[in-house]
């Protein structure tokens, strides 16, 4: 028996990359997964694949910048499976540029998705966790918040803000009801850097990703490890990156 057999897990940003890999990993180990993302065509294919393999999966179109979407995702989990054990907050965007470029729209996008989106998930799931007496927030942060480099100031700022709020939430929740885990991936082969607006920055990031990036399944296994611990054990921080990443 796996420690995931009876878990109900909602995942945002589940249509590709780490989110999709996590959905496959957890469903393959017996968890019921409730998947949210904006790209419903990809979500549909993923859910069909999981169900064809005997897994349990549901889906919902979710934009994490809308609080109501997170409320509906949590409600779907509870309605379909009776409870929600874990919310994996994985949706994120990365835009890199010097601060002097004043890409305020990109700043706003990162704040809205990376930070506000996590807060929306907490606001939706925390009352459910409190009512049922247990719950776990697992949130994708980044090694960019651990090693600050030029052109990533706002991105790293949003990720460090999430790390801070999860630690504060942990300290407010030492009654044993709530667990929090911050997952900090390094270079992982995902589409994250493909949407960087500046062509030069995008090409550089893609080259580094191609040279160093690890498979998203490695992060999914780390997330599974954190979730499957006994309820009285909390894995607060996991950093997972390529062995050759500086």
C-alpha cells in the first residue's frame, strides 16, 4: 500500500510540465487528482490518459488569478471525492528582464499568478482543511529565490514572497492540522521559459534549459515524497535541481 492510496489532491498548472508529471505520478500511486489549468484541451488528454490506466482524475478550467476558480476547484474535489487532502499550487509564469526595462505588465503578471494565485488557493482550501482537521499545501517555488541573479528580480521576489507566507502559515498552524511544503526546482525541462518576451533572454534561457534541465518527473517524485509522509511529519522545504547547476 502506498501512502498516497487514499489521498485527494488538487493541482494547479496541471496541463504541462511539473503539474502534469505530478498528476501522473500521484494518480499512478493511487491518489485521486483534481486538475486545474487554462488549457483544457491538454487537461482533457491528461485526464483521459489517467482514467484509461485505471486512475481517478477530474478536471476544471482554472485561471489562478481568479479567486472564484480556485474555490470551484476545491469544491469539485470535495463534491467528487468527499474531501481535499492536498493542494499543489504549481501554476506559475516567468518573465526575465533588467529592472530598467520597466516591463510593468510582466511584473503584474508574475505577481498575479505566482503570488496572488497562491493566496487564492490558500483562501479556498484553508477553510476546508480546518473543517476536516487536516490538509497540506505543497507549492512550487524556485531556486531563483535562493540564488538571486540579474534579470530575475521580480520573478525571484514573487517566489520568495510565497516562501515567506508559507513559513508564516506554518507557524500559525502548529496544532497539527496543516502542513506546508515549498518545492524549489532548478532547471527543469518545461515550457516555463518559452514565454519570456525578450527574444535574447528567451533564447539564452532555452539554451540553458536544454543543456541542464532535468525531467519534471524528478520533481513529481519529490512532491509525492512530501505528501506520503505520516500526518505528524512535515517536509517543509525541498530543493531539487540538476547536479551540474551552479
